[in-house]
C-alpha cells in the first residue's frame, strides 16, 4: 500500500502569511497612500481615482483568498489595518484638503469623526459572525463610504461647482457617511457565492450593462451608482418599517 494515500493533510500554522492576498492588500494600501500624496499636491482627481483603485483591490484580495483557500488570521488583521488607512485616513485627508479646511475647526473635526467611525466600523466588522456578513453588512462598508467621497470630488470637478457649494455639500456628506458607517442599517453584501453561482448568467448580464453605463460619463454615473448604494440602507429600513406596520394594522380578524 502506498504510504502517500494515507497521508493526512495538515492545516497550515496560524502564523502563515499567504503572499498573493497580502500583495493585493498592499496594493490597496499603496493606492490609498498615493491618494493622500496627490491631495497634498493639489491633484484631487488623481487622489479620487486612487481611492477607487484601492477599493477595487480591497475587494479582490478577499475574493482571491476565499477562492484559493488562503485566508488567514494574519491576512484579516493586515487587511483591517490597511483599510483604516486607505478608507479612513485617506478619504478624510482628501476631503479636508479639498474643501473642509475652509471651515476651520469644524472642518478638521469632521475629518477626524470620519476616521474614528471608520475604525469603529472595522472593529465591529471583525467581531461579527462570518455567516451574517455573507448575507448583508451592518452599517455602510467603509470602502463604499470612501468611494462616495471620491466620486463626489469627481462629480464636482465635472460640473465645476463653486467653492461654497463644494464645501457645504462635502461637510454634510462626511457627517452623513460617518453616521451611516456606525448605524444599524443593513447593506447588501456581494460575498454570497451560492447566489452568484445560481444566477451566474444574470450577474454577467448585469455586469455588462453596468460597464456600458459607466463608460458613458464615469464622473456622473459612478457618483449616482455609489449614491444609490449609500441610500439603499436607510430606504430599505424604511420599507421594512412600513411593511411591518402595515402587517400589524391588518392583523388576523377577531370573531366576536
């Protein structure tokens, strides 16, 4: 009998560092840091694009780790630390240098609030049950919030908005995103592989249509797609509330 057939597969040690997912996470971190440098140099469109690229690679590293079964505790911790920089510190600094600095103390306090709520959002995510995360997110995911800031800058640049309009709208946006990240609103998660496999053709068609829409005017379509996702949490909560109240009002008939 061949001894190789009876070999038992030994799981890797807890400290194992998988190269490919960690490399993608590092690229995400690099893009976020480049966004900060670009904002300091006054190149805000480049900074916004860097945040979007960072979000793309952040989505890739987790998927690659799950597909190749190379998830590790080190990777999760490293990803969270990088996310705090790429989707917390970077968008806050970019937003501050873009328009929040005109508000003085209120501007940098808003930027700090954004960083703090991002850290709280990541800490809550890391302590959640993985099965519940696969279905939906509790609170707005920090990459989506960061992309919202980035697409807002691109949107304002496309329409050449005034400084006052940019400042007031950015201040309101940062406060709203900070609240949504630590809220209890439920947001759609795209980590459910079973659903993706069952509706692979529909997903492919949707991706093709999305690419076509984005290719028309990226500065506009990206902003509104991101805004739609950000607003989906509160709207779904209101929908469930009205539906629940409607069911309570109807109730079963009572025979007297």
